[in-house]
């Protein structure tokens, strides 16, 4: 257990030192005054919690101040921790019982899709699952190469189309191959950029549909990879993906590179999607099932 907390603590070092570090400082010393309250609000916004979430946290804290007659910011430390933790849900159990379980991975270009697929592939194969990768990001040649290199390094089979090949056809072939080869889990990489946002969403819908033709009921999961460093902008993009394909959960990548880990709260509150995994580094082992306790402890590390 302490091992996992250490990993999160290291991964969240940037967040805990930046915006949340300043929050810890404010809560460390001063009396409760209107200006410190304003500073706290500004820092929570800066930490990327999103306006709605910030309002909700501050309301809850104000209520505590009234109810408990608090006068020192320091007395709000525990309250903030509790309020933030209360905003996060435990991730649901991932159901890999369907054979094969088909997981479609979506997200904007550069968000961390291909890397997350490598990480998931490693994780699931360590759990004894037979994993097949499908390289359906056929818009960029480099994207297919990148997944092929991961497949080789992790010793995972892959179905890849040529650049410019039909993404739906690659996805279809991948699912059919998985059925024929008795695989347990299929991870399908998709494009994050096409000529227009409209084209991208239409292609993703098509890939989704075609997967369902290859295996009724599939894809069983559609996971949206979000880049924790892009902030509130990413929420807008996420809504487009959510509308286009039925997203079932989020992988929050690059938490280790972000100084504003507050995105996690906004995702749960404003998108109403569970965060399933967090990317805490670039290596295949740097993916952790989302752990709300470890996460809150990690971002508020400077607070005691
Ligand atoms: N530090 C860090 N880098 C990441 C993480 N996930 C992905 N990356 C990096 O982000 C860049 C884009 O990732 P990629 O998987 O190619 O994104 P894609 O375009 O969505 O497939 C690469 O340089 C990855 O190494 C993460 O969790 N932490
Ligand atoms: Mg990619």
C-alpha cells in the first residue's frame, strides 16, 4: 500500500509543488479573511478544478467555517482534503470477462493514446490475458509505427493497416483476428486528428459501428485518453468525444507532467465520467488504476 502511495506522490510532485503547494501555504498560516479566501479561490481555479467545482468546494468550506466557528485557515486543511476526496469516486471494476473484451481508445492527437495502449497491454498481459492490439490510427504513418514498436517491445501481437488504409477495416480485421485466435482483450488505437473535427468524429463513429459488426455488443468499453497538462480546454474536447462515441471512462495521462492535477475533479463533476487509470510517466509500467485516496494525498503532499 505505502508503495502505491509513494508512486502517486512522486508522480504528482509537480502538482503538489505548484498550485496545490501554494494552497498548502495559504492554509498553513493566515487567519480566515476575505482576501485569503479570494486567494484560495484563485489558486483552486489555477489548479484546474473548473469553476463549478471550485464554487462547490468553497461553499462547503464556508459552511464549515460557520458551523464550526473556525478562525484560522489552518483549520480548513482537513476540510479541504475531505471535500476534495468526496468529489472523487472509486473507479469501477474493469470487466474483462467477455471473450474477447474489445476496448476502443479515443482522444485528441498527442493526448497519450498509443502510450496508454502499450501500458494497458502490459498490465493486462501480466494479469494473464491474451492481448491483441489494433492500429487503426491510419491517418499518420508514424502512429502505426509507434504502436508496432511497442508491440515488439512488449511482445504483443498487433494488426496494423497501411497509412491511409480504412480505419474501420483495420478495426474489423483486428476483432475478427481476436475471435479467430481466441484472444481475451483487444485494444484498438484510433486517430486523434483528421482534416476537421467533424471528420474525426464521423470516423470514430464509423469505427465504433464496424467493431459492432465484427462482434455484436462490442466495443465493450470506449476509453477517452485525456492529457492532464491541457487543462480546461480538454474538457470541451472531451464533450465532443462523449457525444460521438459512447465513452465509458477516462484515462488521465501525463499527470506527472502536469502542475495542475485538479483536472481530475473537473472530469468527474463536469463530464460525469469515471477516471479509470492515471498515467504517471512514460514507461509501460507507469499506469496506475485511479486511486482517489492516493491522488488527494499526492496533490496535497505539502499540507500537514
Ligand atoms: N510524462 C508522461 N508522458 C506521457 C504519458 N503518456 C504519454 N506520454 C507522452 O506523450 C506523448 C504523446 O503520446 P502518444 O501516446 O503518442 O499520444 P497519441 O497521439 O494520443 O497516441 C509521447 O511523447 C508520450 O511518451 C504520461 O503518462 N506521462
Ligand atoms: Mg497515437
